[in-house]
C-alpha cells in the first residue's frame, strides 16, 4: 500500500504565489476591460471648482442632520441634472456642504445654482408701477394739448402663463411703458390731475389729462421719480404696504436681490427684467400656490407662437386644485389685478395676465428665456426646494495647469521615494533587495488597478492627500520586508541553516507585521470617519495600501523567500545573496545543543 506523501515543512509556497499573481493579472485585465485605465483625479490635480455652502436659518433647530441630508441630495441631483459629471457633494460638520465640480462641466452655472433655495410661489398681483422714472427736461415750449384719452393699450410682449392643453392666459404687457404714460399724462402730471391709478387695457378709463392751459412753463420744476411712480401706479396698494411701496427703488440691483416676506402676508417686490429701460415694482398678495406642489418641470421650445423657450409645470393634486382656483379668481379681475406673479427665491420671474381659469394640473412659464435659463429654472424646480438657505462662504477654483503641476510634483516625490527604497534595499540587502523590489511592484500594480476601478465604480477621486498616502505606503510596505529580513538574519547569526531559519523567523516577523499594520489601518479608519473632504482621500489610500501590504507579505514575500531558500545561491550564503553567514557574523552551531522548534519559540515569545 502506497504511503501518502507528507506535507513539506515549508508548505506549498507555489500555490500562494500563483494565487496572488492570478489576482493581480485579473485586476489589471478588468481595469483594461472596463476602460478605467487611469485613476480618477480630484479637483486639486485635474482642476475644477470647490464651493463651500454654509446653512443659515432664523430657527437654530432647522439646521438638523435630516435637513442637511435632504439639501445634499437635492444639490447633488441639481448638479448632475445640469450635465456636470463626477461632481461630489458631501456634508462637513453640522452646517456646511462641500460641492466639488471637476473640469469639463459648466462650473459657473453650477456655482450659481448649487446654493439656490428654489422656493417657488404664485402670488396675485395687487398693484404695478414703474420704478426709477424721471421726467424729460423742460424745453421751454408748452406741451401740446392733451386729448384726454387713456394710455395706450399694452403690447403683447410680456410673459404669460398658459394651461395645458388649452391656453388659459394670454401674453400681455405688464403695465404701461414709461413713454406711453408720459405722453398720456403730459410732462408734469400731478396726483390731483391723474387720480389714484390708471388701467392698462383699452376697456379701462384713464385719468383725465391736463389741459393745454395747464401745461408747464420752461421754469417749472420737474416732478420727482416718486411722484411719477405714484402717478402711474396701476391697481391698489394695501395701506400697510403704501410706505414700503413708495420707497421701493427697483433701479438699484441690491434692492432687486433683497426681497423677502412672509408667505401669508402681502409683500412688495421688483421685476428682474427691465421693460423699456425701467424696472417695475409690484405689490403682491399672500401665496396662493406653493412650488412644493410642482411634481415635474421641464424646458420646451414654443414652436407654435414663437415665444421661445419656456418651462412646463406639472402640479400634484393639491397644486392642481389651488392653481385652478386662483386663476379662476384672477380671470374675473380688471388689470393689473388679473395677473399673478411667479416668485422664485423671493424674486419675480414674471407676472403674466390670466384671461381664464387654468385647469388640468399643468401650466407653462414663459419669460423670454434662453435655452440655458429655461433648463436652469426647470432644473431647480423639478428637483425641489432646499429646506434651508445657504450662503457661499468660499469658492475655490483650481486651473487645469495648476492641477497638472501638483500632480507632477506628487509623482516626482513618489518616484524619488521609490528609488531611495530600491537603492537602500540593493545596497544593504543585496539579493534579498530584489525580493523587496518585486513586492513593491506587485503592491503598486494592485494599488493602481484598484484605484482605477474604484474611480469608475464608486467615483473615488485621487487627490493630492491621497497621493501622499500612497507615498507613505511605500515606507509601510518596505518596513514589512525589513522586519522579515532581519528576523531571518537573526536566525542565520545564531547558526541556523537558511531553510530552517526562514521558517523559524516567520512566526515572530508575522506578529510584528500584523501589529504594525493593524495600528496603521486603525489610524486610517479613525481618520476617515472623523475627517471630511480631502483628508479622507489620504485616510482611504493609507488604509487600502496597509491592507494590501498584509496580502503581499503573506501571499508573495513569504512564499517567494521560501522558494529562494531552496536555491544554491541563497542556500550556500553567497556574498551577494544578503545572507552570507560570515558577513553576518554567524556563530557555529553547538552539536550538543538542541534547536528549539518554531512552535516552542512562538509559545515562549507569546
């Protein structure tokens, strides 16, 4: 009966080597097969923009983890919806969101939208007046007699809200033009002569124009802008808003961008687009329909009327009922109170006129939008409003040239570190140095392929701190080799033959390597959890390379040294092998002494 072969004392090192080589080749093949042949670079290396958003709220309890998570998801969907690929959105601390936009995307447009709250409201218009109007300079010639006719009928150039499938509102001018108003009112209209307001439609009666005898002389003082604005006010301003409406000067950009007010009360606001060189100020009623009732928004091109780009809205059940109710009420009102203002983030996008109730749960916003403006508006409306307001506390842009320089510097530093380790290994360990070089190459291949695959799989970006982590990993891997080599040399110095020395050195070296790598991995894990932003890249790379060091030392370095110990070059202690007994000062073994087994040595050291 054949006796089964006993397992060799040094195991089967060829199997471990074959396993790690198959894994390495498989990862490299997968890398080329998926097309992810290069790691994805971060903003500091590839160029891009980093935006820091800080949440602000009058209620401190509103800045909570749930609201921050909701805001992060909305911002991420907005940025990705604009076609900006590989953008990163992550929270930092309790009230900060970091948005990283790589090169190649519309960075400026994304920077304008990421912090936009996108709170959409539909408010009825109570009154409209031009802002910043000035009277023409007197010429010394009496003005022509006025006819007493009302102002000209508004032209059809303004935005309109329409229902779908049938239009429920027509495109009409929001208020009279300043030139028409001045022509109808004379050069110096007075409140007494003009009355409280003038209707913009042909059916409405205008205020009586001053007679020719009342025409101003050359020495008359031109009226103020406030008087002209009050004279040309259409509609009725609520008493509680009369002072604020009179003082509102929409010709100033800082005033147009600082409009706020509660949802359940009337407010004053400015139009965001000038009409015939003048901005309009509006008195708006309480919110009738909220943007949260919009279920879908998408841009479209109006090819039937030629109005250009528009935004189609789809309401949910609540929004459908509320929108049909408010448009039905407005359709029965006289201009300008038959208009409703579309207010986005406290800014009036448009205030179209309604001629009939809009039902069906859909509407169209037109405002002479460009394609980009329509896409941006539908983007912020479709993905919802942010639960908090955000301020852009920092915007950092890195040019591709600067990122390329930083990447080059990181690669040069890594190459210098690798060359120094290789030179040290060859000079000090000679033949064993080749083992450490081969281990570094295997570790580098594994690290590079995994980072490339992670970049395409989960969006891992290699930033400058991550490159630093990879450079530090060179030292960690080399340190594991050195620990094992020195343990082998210690055994050789004590007079042990090479093959037993390799086996006896492994238990003690293994414990030291595992403890060292465990500490490094623990530090990397803690750093990754408690840190944010770029520091996480360093922690991730450090943890990955530390784990790979354990794999390489167990499946590559140890089996390879076991095989080399069977070769005559190393077994006989060639001077260039790095294991020459004479060079190491080995003591001749005592014949009467019995060598300890690896298991007893392990127990004693433990």
